[in-house]
C-alpha cells in the first residue's frame, strides 16, 4: 500500500484522527491528480448503487463535510450528481485542491464506514480492510 493509501484507510477506519490524517496527506506533498483519481475510485467502489452513486449515505457524507459549506468544492458536491460533481472538481483551480481532497477523504470515510458495517461485516476480500485490521 502506498503511504497516502494507508493514511486514507486509517482515517476511514478511525485509526488516525481526521484532522491529523488530512494534515499528514498535505505534508506528504501528494500529486493531486493521482490522489484525486484514487479517492474517486475508492468512493465509487464503496457505494453499492452503481447507477448514479447518489445514496442516502453519500448525501449524508456531503452534508457533513467539516469545511465551510461556501467553499467551491462543497457547493459543487451539493449542486450536482456524483459523477458530474467529480468531473467538475477535477478541473478546479489549484488553490481548491486541498479543500477538494479533504472533502473526498471525508466522503470516503463515511461511505467506507457504511460498507464495513454492512457488506463487509461478516468478512470481505478488501485487502485494505484486512491489512489494517491486523494492526489492532
Ligand atoms: Zn471490506
């Protein structure tokens, strides 16, 4: 697992505090495009409804992002369906990148927690769920 992958999964599984974890990601000087693609993939995979991904859990996630709701990234997430919103987020100016990444890590935390509590509850084949479990 890449460093950023491990940090994101630890945040999602409450093994690192959200604020501390997103700061670690920032300090790692990640490549936005790579991290964005990774988070998008992880989020969409964690949502059971593959037609539009617009589930109650997803709505709950975008409505609880711990940033000012007036930030462009959040306004976009709340105004468009997931696929369209993600396409728009990818094209925002660089100074929005950190807010976008924080928002996506939050969304993943919520959608992945829901998945771990439902379809993964009795065991699953997601290696990132297994690997981190061993550290307990
Ligand atoms: Zn799993």
